[in-house]
């Protein structure tokens, strides 16, 4: 009887764990962000060599798409075909966290990418009230990017 009770208890625990796993998979999660770009080569180079993203296979193989990994099962899709660059507001931006903003600034300098703080002061870092450092700059199509050193 003791063995049956123990087995039943383990079965019930496993069932609850399985239900929790299924419940978690039903949550909405981000899959990708798509950006329409004027020069796919320049944008791909920028996101891989300046931001440091890795490319992943894309299914189209038509020379009009680059897929980049930005997180676990999360991608940035660059899509060629934009006719011209558009103005984008800084409030609408992608944000990537790095271990050191100062080290990342060295990469920007090496690639001649101008950055600024939130107020728009060139070559200046914003120190948020919570201790996070952040900078802002634009990609080749004028999309704003934030880099910060947030730990969470």
C-alpha cells in the first residue's frame, strides 16, 4: 500500500509539472521583430559586426532577408526593399544589454558610429536613477538602438 501511495503521489506531481509546462507554452512570447531596410548588406553587416548578433538560417533564400538571433527563439528579421530611409523617434527603439557599456563604446568608435545620451548630447552616457548606463545611436536606416548594462 505504501508503494502504491508513493507511486500515486509521484504520478500526481508529474501530472502537475506537465500541466504547468503546457500552461507556460500557451503564453504569448515574442518570436521576431522585422525591419524594412534600404540596403540589406549594410544592415546585415551593422547588426552582425557592430551589435554582435549571429545570423541564423532563413527559409526564403532569395537574397532579400537576413535573420539574426536576438534571444532564445527570438529573431530580428531584416527585409530588403525599403525605398528610402525614414525618420524614427528615439522613443521607438530596440534595446540590447551588454556587460559593459564602456567596452561597447569602443566598438562604436572603431566603427565610426556616433552615439548620444537620452538628451541627445553626443558621446555622452545616460546614468539612470537605478544605476543602469545607457547610450543611443541609429542603424544604417535610422532605426534607434539603445545599449545598456541592465542586469535583469
